C-alpha cells in the first residue's frame, strides 16, 4: 500500500515568491495535517483538514493557506516567502480526527 | 513556540545502558503520542497513551502517561545502535484538540 506522498521533495525559491506543496494521503484516510519542521526542532502544527473542512489552524500568518480536495488530497500554499520560511514541510494523514499520524517524507523548502 | 517541553534535548548513551526521556505539558492532554525520527527521515508513530496512569510496553521501550495527564516518559532498556534517532512526544490538548510536538530528544549511541 502506498504511504503518504508529497511533492515536490525539494524546492528552491526566492523571497517574495509563492509556493504550492502537494500531499496525497493514505487511501481511506480522511484527515490531512500540515507541519513545519525547522532543523533541530519538533514539527510545528500549521493546519488540519478533515472531510474537506479546516478543523484546526496553528500560529502561522495569513500568508499560509491550505485546502483539501474531494479525493482528500491537500495543498499548502505560502505567499510572499520569507527567508524564515525555509524548513521541511511535512504532511500527515490519519484515518480520523485525533488518530495517529502517518507522515510523508516531506518537502524541503529553501528560500534564498 | 513549543507548548510541550521535552528533556533532555540530547542523550548520549553507551550501548547496553538504559535511559529515560521526559515530556511535560502546561495543559491537560487528551492523549499523548510518541514518534521516532531517524536522521534524514520523517516522524514514525510509536504509540498512543490515552488513560491517566497508563503504561505500555513495546519490547525494550516502556511508555508512561502521568496521573494528571500532563506528563509522559519513554524509558529504553539495553540501548542498541538501532535506537539512534530523535524521539518526539506529541500531546493532544484538551482545550482545542491541537497536536503539539515537543522539541525532541536526540539519542546517539556509543558502541
């Protein structure tokens, strides 16, 4: 069975640009969450979607947005990129809300 | 910032020795989950604790959830080189059901 897939794996952008990251959950999983992980720190919660509705939002600026599609895949969008947005962006899916998370391999974003 | 605190940040262990990593939350948790992230990898789920005072074992790993549901611990016995990685606790907050990760304990093993 396929796990959580994320694309792209690596991305280099410059300040001010925008980026779209994509995630496909495990088949049958209805919840998708996005996390930002800076080197040496734990994952920081950005968004959680369940059945295409936003169910939670972390302490991130409005430049960060996301959505979940009818097939449960998800996109994370970041506008007006800053150097500080450089991080590993992790997508995780779960069968239901508050269940264990299955993480993808992440998208490594570098903002120059 | 981190709502869940983990100590120690680093743990250097001699192969065969035991160690414990601790997780503390300022708020009551609905449940606590533990994940392991190998260098260059992504977090992988280990276990979930839900009940006050719950203790679960996975081979050489023992997980405990505090009576007040605000703290947890992971104890590893007879450490092996395969235990290398960063161990994260993640607490599901009772007030808003957001999963908050600690900063992790990074474990290295001396053979």
